[in-house]
């Protein structure tokens, strides 16, 4: 009986896991050159995020705000403008995906404005707004 029960539990656990692993993300293929640009930008995003977390932890709020604005905020928009069309991710994204990206830039700028005031509690409370768009987009879209 015990063996049957644990076997059933194992099967259930597997079923739950399998349902988890099912990929419900929408495919949003980009031209190869645009994908290279996007992946490089993404790695830079992660780097910036890590720097911001470190700076906030160290109480360097103004610097955290500056990096947030420059690297993730509205100031970071349009930096691929001068690349060939095929290498620019934005214009090849479905509009809804693109607008998640825009929301992310605006959220980072809002965070930057809060950090610039030196309000430590407010800055810490606003930290999750930096990753909201990353999560939304990553859960909704894939390139392959
Ligand atoms: C508008 C959509 C969008 C937003 C916003 C976004 N990403 Fe991404 N990101 C993607 C897509 C699409 C991929 C590629 C997924 C795949 O392989 O199919 C990706 C891949 C990545 C990768 C892997 C890069 C590589 O070398 O392959 C990292 C790291 C990453 N994102 C970090 C972030 C972080 C951090 C943020 C937020 C600050 C963020 N992303 C916001 C769409 C987005």
C-alpha cells in the first residue's frame, strides 16, 4: 500500500512538473542580426541590474539611480537607431512585446527619480519595479 501510494505521488509530481515545463510562450522570431543585438542588450541589462542592487545595498542611491536611468531607463531607448534595420530588435517585435519593453524603460526611469531623492526606504520599495518588465516579457515571449 505504501509502495503504491509513493508511486502515485511520484507520478503526480511528474505530471505537475510536466505541466510546468510546457512552454506557453509566444514565438517572436527576430532576424539573426537583431537577435544578436537583443541578447547583448539583455546581458547588459542583467549587469546593470546587478550593479544597481549592489549600489542600493551599499546606500549609494544616487549612483544606483544614474545607472538605472542610463542603462535601463528612457535614456537607454533608441540606442540601436543607427544600426542596420535587420540588426534592430525593436521594429521586428510584435507590438505588445515592444510595449512591455517601453513599460520597462519607463519603470526604470521612475525608479531612478525615486533613487535620486535619496529616500532609502522608497528606493528599496521600488526595486521590484526594475524586474517587472523582464519577468513579463520573458514569461510571454521566446525567440526560438
Ligand atoms: C520586451 C521583452 C523583454 C524584456 C523587457 C526583457 N527581456 Fe530579456 N530577453 C527577451 C527575449 C525574447 C530573450 C530571448 C529568449 C529566448 O532565448 O527565446 C531574452 C533573453 C535574456 C537573457 C539571455 C541573453 C543571452 O545571452 O541569451 C538575459 C540575461 C535577459 N534576457 C535579461 C533581461 C533582464 C535583466 C531584463 C530586465 C531588466 C530583461 N531581460 C528584459 C526579452 C525581453
